[in-house]
């Protein structure tokens, strides 16, 4: 397909997608075809009016055949870290040749992180006004600032953990059900690996999860099978159980970890 035909096909695909969005979401969609801009107001899944996320998208001339739409997100109840993380996740989902906006809107609705986040500065100010503006002075202001800082830190940690979970999925890490024994909790995590670098990547991703990082005992074992050498290379800590598990897993490379007393 030459450039002119590709451009025409992209224009048709964009217009069909915009018509579909308008039909599905109605007044929640605002489209400027001249500027190739789309804005969708994504309401709280439960219908709560206090929270909404605005998805603003710029459509490149070669979308959807080649370039991804450029996403911007706005939400008064969300921190910039959360909004930027969600925008990156949207753009990473794009596959050349496929329209994306409907899937993006539905994905946003499904992200618990976007709807369980603490109130943003504007909402905090409104809540303070509704609760009465009397007294407090510097002490009250200091207390509010401390609460805001804790909420901001919690939001950043939530973003980091969400990114770590995405990374674990991309590394094909499988986590078992937690097992509790004498007030200690154990959980196994298994992933296929083919090099020492992949072992390190899996461990770094696992330790990005605060619950795993805070465990009192993290034990790792791995085995790299080398068909040319006819043997596997491996390392482990914590006794023979890890090695037995890897033997049972066969010749595929694997890395395992377990946590205790979480």
C-alpha cells in the first residue's frame, strides 16, 4: 500500500472509530476532527460523581496503521505519578494496524488504582470547607500537610507496585497460594529464565513488591540448563528443598523464591 492509500485508509479508520465512540459513550465524548483530538470523560465505575478521569487523546496522521495515539490523563483525585503511569500503560497497549480508544476507555474503568486513590488537593480543600473552617491555626495546617504527604507517598508506592506487577507479568512470573504455618506465611514464585541476567531481573522485580521486600526470609534458587554442556548450572540457599523443586521442574530454566513471616 502506497503512502496516499495508507493515509486514506487511516483517515477512514479514525473516522469510523470516532463515530463508534460517540455512539457508545454519547455526551461523555468530545471530538475535534479538524484537530484530530478526542476527549472522553470516564466516570467512576460505581457512578460516583466525585471522581472522574478525563482521557485526552491526540491522533497522529498515521494512526492506526503505524503510530500510537498520544494520551493525556487528568483527574483531580489523582496524583501526577498515577496519571503518568496510566498514560504510559495505555500507549504501551497499542498495536499498529488496530484502533485503540475503546479498549483504552474500558481499561481505565477496570483499574482499581484510579478509583481507590486518596482525594486530591481540590477535594481535600472542599472537604475542609464542608467541615467548617474554624480554628486550628498552624497546628491544624501542619496536621493537614502531614496527612497530604502520607497520601502522596502512598499513591507513589501504589504506582511503583503496579509497575512491578506489570513487569512480573512480562517476565512470566507465577506466584503460588500463600501457605501459613505457625504464624509464618510462605509463598513460592516461579519464572522461566535462560541467563543469569534474567535471574537478576526476576529477583529485582519481586523485591519491588513491598510485601516481599519486607519479609524476614527471602530464599532464591535457580537452574540454567545448558544443552551443549549436558548439565545445568544452579545456585540456591536454604537447604535442599529448592534444588529438589528445580529437579522436579525438569530441564527448563527456572528461578524460585519464597517469603516467610510477612
